[in-house]
């Protein structure tokens, strides 16, 4: 098991998922995404919270992060919450190459609702 996929003995307080689809060009790039994630991470750590930051995340990876690997109490999604997929607004996830991955809202709901200790989701 790689260091990036190791199971933790204790859940983290905050998982920050940054999805910035840079491959789609400047119109879709979020220039302050990393800066925002860094600021939130710094503030949370200052208050003694355990934080994990991921700079890309597919649905499969999010499912693993929430249910097994990181098990956060809070999920902060920094990315496009205004993407459209099959006519519905949804979140814009990204793969490791920063390509956009769109999911049906029902899929996102299913993934988030199966997280065992998740208490708050911020999009």
C-alpha cells in the first residue's frame, strides 16, 4: 500500500478536496484554489486539527477517502459546483491529470452519505 493510500488509525478532522480542471483552459481554471486550500489548512492546523489535502479526486477516490482511508469529520470541496451533467448542476471533480470528471448528483449523494463519520460537507 502506498503512502498516499495508507489507512489511518484515527480519522482526520478535515479533508480538503481541490478540483481545478486546468486542462479546460483559463475560463475554467480556479487561480486561487491552492491558496484557499493552504489558508484553510493552516488555520485548522493552528487550532490543533488533523487535515488532509488532495489536489485531484475522482468519485472512486472520494469514496475511498471518506469511507476508509481518511474518514474525515468535515469535507471541504474547492472546485466547480456549477458544472452541468445531463442537464443537472453537479460538482466538477478532476483526475490526476486535472481533466474534468462530472458525476450525476445522485452519485455524489450516495458517496457522501456512505461516509461513516462525516458530519459536515461544504461545497
